[in-house]
C-alpha cells in the first residue's frame, strides 16, 4: 500500500483576484497528512504560489500551481496506483464556470479550477494537445480532472477536498450528502443560473474579513474532443469520495480566524482539519460529515460571520456506505492502525476498512484466476 497526495494552494499574489488563505490551507493539509496519517513527504506533490516566509510570490518555479503542473501532478497521483493505495487530492483557490459548447442544454456548464496562471491565454501547443483552439484563459476544466482521476485503480481509495466554489462535480460520483438539508441526494450537473443567485452579503456583509472563492461564470465555451470529456461516474468497484465547499447557489469563503497572516483559512479546510482532530483521526465518512456540518453551523452563529451561507457537500461513489467506510480507509484493528499511520513503506494492504478489504480479496482472487500475480 502506498499513500500519495497532491496538495494545491493558490493565492494569486499581486493580482486583482488575490486570496489570503489558499496557501495556508495547503500547509495545514500537508501537516495533517504527514504528522497524523503517515504520508511520506516524498509522496506528496505540494504546489503553492506564495512563499509564507516572505508573504511574496513563490520563487521556486517547480512549486507553482500552474495549469500544466496541476494536470501533471494528477497524472502522477493516479496513473500508477495499485489496489489498496490511498490517494488524496486537494485544491484551495478560485473556482469558476464556462459554457459547455458540446451540450444541447443552454444552462449546462463546465466547472473549472483557476490555477495560478489562469489569466494567461493558452498557447497554440496546449490547444493542439486537446484538439481545440486557444482559450483566453488557462483553466483546469472538470472533464480534464475527471479523466485523470478515472485512471486511479478501482481498488484504490481516493479522497478529494475541494475548497472553492464550482467543485461539486469535479469527482464524477452519483451520490452526495447535502449539508444544507442533511439529506442524501443525487449529484446534479452544474447550472449557471444557480451561481447568479448568490448574495454579496455572504462575504461583504460579515464583520469578520472574508473573501469569496469564485470568479463569475465566463460566457464563453471551450469545445473538448470526445476523448477529453470525462468518462462518466464511478461504478460499484470504485472507492471515491469528495468534500466540496458549497452548492452552486452558495458562496465558499475564506475568513480571517485571527490577526496573523497564517490565520486566513478557507472554511471547508478549517472544519475538515479541526473535525478530524476532534474525532482523533479515526471515524467514518458520515461521522466526519456530521462533525464538519456542526462546526460550520457554530461558525455561522458567530456575529462576525452571520451572513455566511456555505454548507458542506460530501459526494461518494455508487455502492458505498459512508456510515461504514473509515476516512482514508483507516482500519479498525489498533495494531493495523499503528501500521497505517506510520510512514514505513510496504504497509500491508489489509489496513483498510471492511468493505475495501472484501473487494481487495475479490480482486486478488480474480487476478489469480486470470494468472496475474
């Protein structure tokens, strides 16, 4: 079993879209994975655009979360995954939408992440690789993310934490818990008209400094070839989970939780880390979702955030039971838990939750029948 992660934090320093908490979120998640869950530092691809020591732009070009770097990192995360691997992807920054040119529905949209170089036009070479014409912005579109995430082995455990707006369908799974209603519902395609219903009070009306994590939808389309439009939802053999910050009609925000620069945090990442800590990093996905919703509700009751309206969205693949599945596939046996949170290479693949273990055993038996070792 190998634990790998791609952690992306974008603050867009020096631009009109500058944030203050995306990079802080990335550091918080990296600390969580390495100190509490046994992820090795050399198995984490860490991409940020701000140097926390100087608060200026990141000078190491290899660490910048450009469009090319993010896509390359996702390919590294999933392309060579094996049964029992634990894969983690997080993005903290801006989300947006563009018109879906290949859809007959006038309201259908492509969701997209804004990398640190999003304001630059695509080069002709980049467009040729996708079989399209150059687009005015360098965005990481949902169909590109879905195509790369689908390369993960079906018996690998994939968890995504997406702290921005327009991230609800980045992971193509059919079911979700909606923190607004606390009900299980079907995941629906993004709808442009929902985003237009957002109330500016959600970030401008609060006493606590807050910034939204979205850009207005772009009234332009990028037509992708059929091979790059995503591959549909995970089947019953997939172990994929995703926490996203808000519904399309809500506003994902980052807030100043203190007076220091490092205290600016995205609300989703903040409650994800604090909820896991309060549950001692050993809980089911349903328990984590409920605890995150509780903590967000407490924050909304603070007079300084009284206009905040975001609610956690938790999506999961077909056939999974969030009440039974442990976060990160944490095993139930204490001895196996010790192995799981250690950074030792070669920890046994049986350190998984019951459902994953059962599917892994089936996969091994099928491989033996086919003569695959």
